[in-house]
C-alpha cells in the first residue's frame, strides 16, 4: 500500500464510505506477514514507493508461490515481481498464482503490472552488446512494470562508437540513463561524457578471461573519469531500475502523487 492509498483509505473511513472494520482488515497485513520461512514486507511499498520483489534463486516453487500470493492478497497494491526466475519456475508459480506475465529475456514474472508510461519521466536503457541484454532487459522490464516506458538503445558498445553517437539525441532527451556493459565497461564513461542526465552504470559478467566475471567492468565504472556516474553491483539490472525509479519519482512535487493515483486506478481495474 502506497501513501496515497493509505490516505484514501483513512479519508473513506472519516467520510463513512468504508467501515473501520474493513479498514482494519486491510491494515492488519502491515507491516509484514510471517510465513515462517519468510517475513513478507507489506510496508515496503509505503516506505519506498514500490513493493518488495521476490528473488527466485535459492527458493523452492512452493516458497515463491506462497510469497507472491501473500503480496497479492495482502496490503500491497502495486506490481509484484518474481526476479531471476526460469521459465519453468515461473510456469509452476503461475499455475498456483494466476495472472502473471513472464518476460523471458529479463527473467522476470510480473503480476499486477502498471501500464507503461503512466508515470512521468523518461528513462533510457543503453546496452553495450547483445550478451548484456538479460541484465538490460531486467532493468527495462522492472521500470515498465512500475509504470514507466523506458527507451532501449541496444548494441552500442565502444568497439563501434559511431553506433552510440547515432543515438545522441535520444540520450540527451533522457531524464535518467542506465548503462549496461561488460568487457572493460567503458561505455558508461563514453555516455557520461555526452549527457547531463543522471547516469547509473551496471557492470555485467560478460567478457573474456581478463574481465574476471564483471570485476574489470565494475572497477572501470567506479574509476570513471566522467563525473557523476553512479554504479550498482555486477549484473544488478533490477537494482539499477529501482535507483532510476527513485530519481524519476522525485522529478516534480506532484510526480509521485500522479503516478500513485494512476496505479491505484489500475489496481482497482483488476489487473491482477
């Protein structure tokens, strides 16, 4: 439950539209539900603006399904994501908790997704090479599910810099940019020297032996001579998207309220 929805619920109680008993039934799921093997955080959405996501690796199908079901059935009203999931696991969970869409390249199963573009602000996801696409799509799909409509700029690594320069107009129109690159990770510096928008760099584990499974790209991005480049962990497209979402929500004083109201309308429309 986001803040705007909590305020709406309290206003409905005050106006007599909703009974206190019904409000208690909604709020009793806050702040978390104890499933013994997991404490499902229904307060996350209220605190940070988007619900807890479910990281699939290391969890059984039963555990994934139970956590997703709890998020969908409790006080959480926004999108629910099962990240880093295989198609097989997503299918098993979807059989038990219907209503999801599976994004194969991004390895994300999503329930109750927002309408892309309902929130203000422009994000651009820049991907160095085709091998980086799973991480780039994880970032792009996460933003889409949360309500933005990111633009994708693919296969513009520095080995062919003219490909990047051909997209300079798109880059300059962005409010926030996520750059995803492996190998030596130089693309973040190249983009950082062309734009004024905040830039979030994502090193990937793609590359030959000297890339050390993403460590070379990570250190290169951390040592970037382009000022103001922020860096997340190796292969963390989801984290980069959440960082971009935090920025986009703060673009204007009423941005979050507009998006939250639209999200509430979408949830009432039965997207789950």
